[in-house]
C-alpha cells in the first residue's frame, strides 16, 4: 500500500512527501501505473481504465467521486482518452492531500455488521446479493460473481464475513 | 411511539444500510483494481519479452547473411556451404516413393486415414485427438503431401464471396491450442459446405498440440477445399518453429520420421496463400500492412520462394550484370539467386505477416518485433482507398478480449488462442461475416480450471508465470546487471537508489517495464529507498551448466541457446544431430565475432572436448545445448 492510513492531517507536513526527491518518486510511481494501460506508449489511456489506475495507486474514490475526478482531467471535447499531462498533476494532488483514503478494516467489519440485521455473524447469499446489486452503487453481475467466488462458503451458502475479511487482508499482504 | 417514529427509524436504518453497502462496494472495487493492475503488468511483461525475442531473431537473420558472406569471401567449395543456402531441387516422385515405403504396423491403434479423405475421416481424426492419440507419421506425411498439391493450385490471395445463405467464420492465431479449436467447432459447428472458415495463420508453435491442430486444419482443407481457407502466418516458417516449439514437438512425437516431416512441412508452408479477399472489400491477412503495400505485387510474386523470415534474399549487388557474373565467386549453385524473391517482394510479404497497427500516424519500423512495420490510421486509409477495400481483418497480436477494433473500425484484430500466455491471461474470439452486415464477435476462454478459481488465484497464476520468465531473462544477464549497478555506485557503497536501479535494469535487459514498482518483487533488500544490490535477487532461477564451463561463457550460451540451436541445425548437413569439432570451432568463431562476444578460444575448446563424449571428434549439439539450461527452484507458489 502506498500510504499508511494512520497519519493524521497535521502530520503530512513532516513526512518525506514534500521533499523534492519524494515528489519525484511519487510522480514516477503514478507514471508507471499510467503506463501499464498506455498500450501505445503515447501518454494516453482509455478513459474507462482511469478508475482502475486511480484505485491501484491506493485511493478509494466511490463511483460518484470517480466521475468527478474524470471530469477534471477530461478534454474540453471528450475524446475517450485521458492524457498523462492532465492526469499527473491531478493525481499528485489527490495523493498528497490524502483524499479518498482506503477503508480501514474495522470500518469494513462494521459495514458488514450493519447489513447483518439478524446479528448472526454471517450474511446469506441472497442478502449479500440483494445489498450489493440493489443498494448503493450497485455491482455488475460480473463483480457480484467474483466477490461470491471468494466470499461464499459453498457448504452453508453463507458469507462468514469475519473470516472473509481476515482472508482478504492476508491476500493483500 | 406512533408511526412517524418507526418510519424515521426505518429511514435511518436503510440510510445506514446504503452507506454500508457503498463502503463495501467501494472497498471491493479498489481491491479488484489492484489485482487488475497486477494482471496487466504481468501481461505487459509477457508481451515485452515476446517481442524482444522476436527482435533477437532479426539479429540471427543478420548472422546468416554474415555467415554466407564469410563462406563466399573464402571461396569455400559447394560442399562446405551449409545446405540451407543451397536447397536441392525436390523431385516429386522421390517424396511419394519415400512416403509409400513407410509401413504402418498392425500394432498401431490410432486413426487410419484413407485418401482421398472424407468427412468421416476427419471426424475419426478429431475423436482420436480427443483421446490424445498420435497420428502415425505415414498419415501425417500423406496429409501434408496432399495439402501441398491443393495449395499449389491456389493463388497468393484467394478471392471469395460472402453469400446470404452461407456463414463465413474467421479465426485468428491458434498456436497449437487444440482445446480452443475444438471449442470453436463446438460453439460454431464443424467446417462444411455451408459453414465456411478462414484461419488466419499461426496455427502452430507455443501450444502443445501444433501437429494435431495442423492435421485437423489440413484435413478439412482436403475435404472442403472450396470452403476452408488457410492464410500463412509468421509462425508458418520452419526456422521460427525451431525456436518456438513446433520442431521440438515433432521430434518428440515422431522420433523415427520427424526429419522427413520437418522437411516436407518446410515446403508446405511456402505454398500457403498469404491472404483472403472477401467480396473484393475485406482483406484478411495475418499481420498488417505498410505504406507501400501493393496488392498487385503480392498477387503476382512466386510466394513459395519465401522460405523464412530469417533468410532474406541475398544482396543483389552480388550479381554483376555488366560482366555477366557474380562479383564474388559464388559456389556453383548460383541458381541460388534465381530462386529468390526480389528484396522488394520479400519486404512486401514480411510486412503482411509481421506488421501491427498503432494510433500514431505514419509507417515506421516495428522495433518491438524487429520485423514488419507499425502502421497508423492514415496508412490504413490510403491503402484501403487505393485498393477499393472496406476493412482489414488481421490477427498476430494477443488481445485480452480476444479481439480489438481500431483505426475507426477499419482494422479488426481477431485472436483465437485463449489463455495464450498463461491460464487466465486472455479470452479467445472468432468473428462471423454475413453478406453486407457488420461482423459479429464471439468470445470464449477454454479450461475449466479458470472458472473455478477466485480472481486473486487467477491473477497469482498469471503473475507468477510472468515473473518466472522475467527471472529467466535476468539470470542470464546477471553479470551485466551487477556491472551496470556498480556504475551507478562509484564509491562502492553497495547501495543505489531505486530510480538508478530501474534505469540500470532497463538498460541491460532492454525491456521497457515499470521497474520501480517491480523492484520490491525482484530484489532481496531495499532500505530507505535504496537497493542493496549485492544482497541478490529474489527467487531467480539457477543456470545449470557443466562444471568445466566458465561463468561468462555459461551466461552467453544460455542466452543464445535457441539461436545456436538453429545455427547448429543448419550446419548439420546430414541432419544426424552431430557436427565435427572443426565445424563447431569455425562456427563459434564467426558467432563470437558477429555478436561481439569475448570468449577465449581455450575455454571453447575445453568445453567442446568435454562434450565430445564419444571421443570420436564429433559433438552432439542437442546434448551440448541442453547441458546449459535455466532451472526454476521449486517454490510454494501455484
């Protein structure tokens, strides 16, 4: 993970972030993530990949917030492509201002507990699917399937969310 | 109490639920994005290395030219000229006789084919291949021979018409993946009079069943010669096969008659048409075009003279028309010059087989692959207009979704080998053309296993495979890498900055990859943003070599292994697998001088002697080369 969640807002001034070398390294990292999707090596990426790029750099904007970010970097007349020269400064700002921080594990657990109205420690498959595909910023069928493939305990047809989260954390590291 | 209070509670509850849902969705999408980045990075690694390999080939082609020049300069006799530069004219009766002498023993329980082939024979063949049976060499040769006869009658570019009643399906690269071919047949039906197919090249190499794929395709060609069309791809090239696996597959499956099969195959390839033109408007070719692509020239040339992309025609200056003889004294078979394409014609074909579309305008050398061009939308526009075409359907590049559309809908890429780089790497696709309607695409991904694994597991698999081949590339340049790191560390502190490490690595490996983000996965120790390069790399494979070989030489031999294999094969006149010590030494000297390799002759001698196990003065070069290998240590990874 690029950034550690626990620093308070005041602390960013004292981090290495704003040293010149630190800024340079940050720019390099953003460029590298951008280049993965820059198939023709001409400093542009398809606008549909921007969400993936921003999220892979450690930020967690919602779909709505993502739309706003894209609007900031799109051309006056949208071409379907985003240029690096617009993306880079925006992303540097977002990262150095620590916007769209990733969700800490405990908050995530709480979210599952909210959905678990019966307070049984698990969600049924139907419950999860209903919430994920009907509420909030709904999942596509593919997203739902993918989440279930890892989250669903096939024997009980339930999502044991504590175990699921624990596994996801290990996976990431 | 009262209704309003509980309604208020309900609203609060559902608001909370919505917030919770958004949180979870948000988190999941971020998780997914990070996996997607890793997957794409892995694919980039594969692609980069694949193209870098293709580039290496071009160096090999130059070496052959260099070799030939050397022989010519030394006025070597015809005997010493490697056979490859001096192909013997083939006699038809010879081939048929040789084949008819091959007996199929009673103990052979595989499919037995009767010629002329019928649909029933092909079904038999398919069923047998599904049972993993191997077709007997006799039948392989017969199929190849019959296929050659049919192909010889075809023009360079086949003109067909789409009709309202008959479907036309176009498939891209298959690369020996029999599963994908069967999946296409399952979804789309077997080829027949009413179900026409165009296969757009690259049937072989890389996959495990190139022979079976080829046999199925050629068999259908024999049964439905007017409804099945096979275009030549850049891998329908016997020298490419030596590098990319098909030759090895043949020698393993056909120990006794493999050489005969390779020999005939070499010729059959040259007779494959180079393109298909549908309704005079849709051109189907394997790679792409260049700004000077000329369909007239392509239709008129003698296509069977294009033997391999690694054997460009000799420089015309060799023949001196003023004096009516060759300015160097060429060995007698100066027939050589007359059996060639002109350089112009040769370039035309190479562009068709190797080029890639890009969004940048213009036409410029395809530096990734080392052959063909990159062509922009303006080139496409010009060529389409010039020849009255509507669009070009091509293959040659692996696409995550199996197909891609660019240049404003005028260039379509279709790629039919799913999981090309690794299980889970990409989908395959085919397209269907009906009369005057837009093409329809169909996608698939073979392998049950892909479905059962979670997203994370699938990405792990692709990523691990990518890092394995990256590791192979790094280990054979380890000495150069350490040298490069030292240059950035003039005070010999043992540390260099992350960005210097990235620069050095890119310089040495000649691969443009996101080295800064790959670094933590490749090196053992990073402290405060500095790489301790003496602490070594993580999980690199090891190089296995005979003890007597010196370190510098080992890396060179492993690095150039596939090139050397090709070169040795060429020198081996009688295809016995053996070359003499003298031949080895002479070739090695040439090789080192051309590739700028600095290795003491005594080392080579020592090594060659140690390999001469029979002590009879000849070297089994296959044994020699397999003694040098890159081996992965067993890891806990999937």
